[in-house]
C-alpha cells in the first residue's frame, strides 16, 4: 500500500465517516494501477484505489487506529476509472465511471478529492435533514399552541449543531477551495469540473 504523494494522510483524524472505492474498469492497464492507493482526508473520508473487496476492511482498520469520533454507520460507494491512451480527448465521462487518456497520481489526487467531498456531503446533508425536521416540529408546536415551549438549552444546542455543520462543510471539506493541480493544468481542471458537476458538489453544499 502506498499513499498518494502530497495528499492528506492524516494520522490525527477527527473520524473516519465514509469512504469511496475506486475500482478498475475493463481494459484498465495503466502504470498507476500497479500500485494501491489510500487517500485519507481530515474531514473523515477515505478513498481507496485498486483495492480488492477482501482487502478493504484491512486498510480501513489501519486508518481507524488513528481516528476518533467514528460513526456507527459507514457510507460506501464504488467508482470506476478506465484508461484509454488512444482517446482523442483527455477524458470522457460515463455513468459511475470516468475514462482518462493518461492516468497518473495527479489524476488520482483530483478524482479522490471530489469523491471524498461527495460522500462527506452525503453525511452532512443527512445531518441537516434531521435538523430541519426538528425545527419543523418546533414550528408545528408553536402553530398548534401559540407559544414557544422548547427548553432554551436544547434550542441553543440545535442552533450550535447547525452552525457546526456549516463550518465543517466550508472549512474542513474545503468545498470552495479549488484544487492546486486544477489551477496548474487544464486537463486536470476539466476532470475536476466534470466530477464536481457529476456529483452536484455545489448543489449539495447548499445546506
């Protein structure tokens, strides 16, 4: 196992909440695929590349030893990467896969960053949904009896949790921070923008 160079390999994780697994597509024969990669992000997502089903738990156990605040339920997803050296364009997208003309560690870094953000957002959206339901219950109660009965401490806790989720999305997940690689190279910028659109990153960030 080798971690992608210069990517976040965070030994003091706040919590391993989710992971996405990048799997080989048919005809996958790139040099980068000779190695296995695990990219771990500070906000609690991990992306595994070229890792077989039976190996996944072993890799995640390695991360869990350095993590705190683990969730009871882990969210998982698969995404395929294919390489076609003779592809006319630098990349081509499809349902649950992407085809790249060249695949190198910079490509893995770009893809990993978007997939990590996406599945982390799934978690935050579920948290916000729960908060919305609680606030809706408060409003229904006020409408029914015409007065506010919730304990002040509980209300402040709800507001604090909502603000905390928003801060985590902006500061930890880094939704508004463009990838440095994408700034440097147009072909990586194309991959970056395609995957952000594919996963509705900005839409899901409107918490």
